[in-house]
């Protein structure tokens, strides 16, 4: 069950900041993709973020595990939470708008509910969750559009790739719960990024050529943003918010990301989305609100209150 806490003003401010940071990551990745390939973009993201988080681990003197099973779990976690989703979404952004990518990325929460129901006995698919998931998938289908379903092309494949990345994030959540519980979250993030970098660095080098920093200033700024700020820094901020506000309240961040990404994509790169994308996001957002549960409980409480006799 998701944890619900009251949200302080500071937590609200930091959730807004996190939404802005992650929303901006879609634009920065797209800028970098003008000069480097998707795998190289991912290698920069995991590599530099790994360095930053290990510095944090050392400064905080967080104990480092020596069990090979833990490091093996880090590699699998890196594959599921970084290599596959980062790679699929970066490639997808070459063919669809950044804002649309962010909308499909928001479906991670929907896939997460389904994955949890499949793998964990205490996360069964209740009526509320089923309604939320149905609304979410209806939103995804609407955002994709009937034309894409009938006329399958490269853009359609890119949309499916991004959704595949969202599904991989959900499976990563399952893996983390099963194999990384009890570890300090910053250590888990650093270990995960180490595992993913062991895959992305040689893979990018082999497929797209040597990795270099002899790049245009715009590309370097974009890499620095999405690797250091929107990955390493965002992980640290995420865990702060998790302690302050609880996991259930972090659903708010999911709803903040697409509007930021859509606005930046339109402003900086003149990207446009069709009406179906906005309708799809509205349905997806409604599904996330239902999954959050508080609105559902408020409606239920009001109905019960009406049934009770009043003096």
C-alpha cells in the first residue's frame, strides 16, 4: 500500500522543483540528440550521474556492500531502470515530440500498478486500481491516436518504444522491492548507475563510436543538465521528498512533468501536439488521481455521510 502523509509547504516546493527538473530533462535530451546518438546520450547520463552519486556516498560515509549478489542485483536494476528505458525513450525522441514522450513516460505509474498486482500478493488489483489503470491505458491509446494504430510507421514504433521504456521502469520497481530492500537509497542509486554504466559505455562505444567531450557547447550543457541535475541531483531530491511527503504524494510530481516538457518543447523547438495528445494526458492524469486514492476516499466518505442519520 502507498504511504500517505500530509504535505508541508517545503515538500510542495521541492515536488514542484522536481517536476520542473524532470520536465526539463526531455528537452535537454532532445538537444543532445542533435549531435550524439541515443546510446551515447544514455552513456553520458549514467556515467556522469554515477560519478556524482559515488562522491555523495563517500562524503556521507555510507557503507558499501561486498556481496556479489548485491552487485549482480545492481546490474539487473541498472538494465531495467536505466539502460532499457533511457535507451528506448532517447531513440523514441528522435521521431516524436518531447512532450508526447513525457506523456507516455507518465504511464510508468499505470504499468507499476499492474506489475505490482502480478508479482506481490499485498498489491492486489482492487476495483479502484482497476478503474485507474483502465483510465490510464485509455489515455495512452488516445494519445497514440487511431491513425497510428491503423497506419503503423516509424512514429508509431517510436511511441511503442517509449511505452516499452515505461513498462521497464515498472519492472525495475518490482526488482528493487524484491532484491534491493534495506539498502541506503543513495547507495542503491549509485550501484544501479554503476551497473547500467558497465553496459552503456561499451555498448555505445561499439555501436556509435568513441565517446568524446569534443562537442558543441549546447550539447555539453544539455548533457550536464540531464546527467548531473536531472539524474544524480533529481535522485537525491526524490529521496528527500520521499522522506518528507511519502510515496503516495509523489504522484503529484508525475502530473507536473508533462506540462513542463510540453511547454519547453513548444517554446524552444516549436514542437506541436495534436488535440488527442492533450485528451490522452487528461485521461491518464485522471487515472493517476484515481490510483492515488484520496479523491476516491473523499467521494466514498461523502456518500457514507449522506446515508447516516443527522441530528
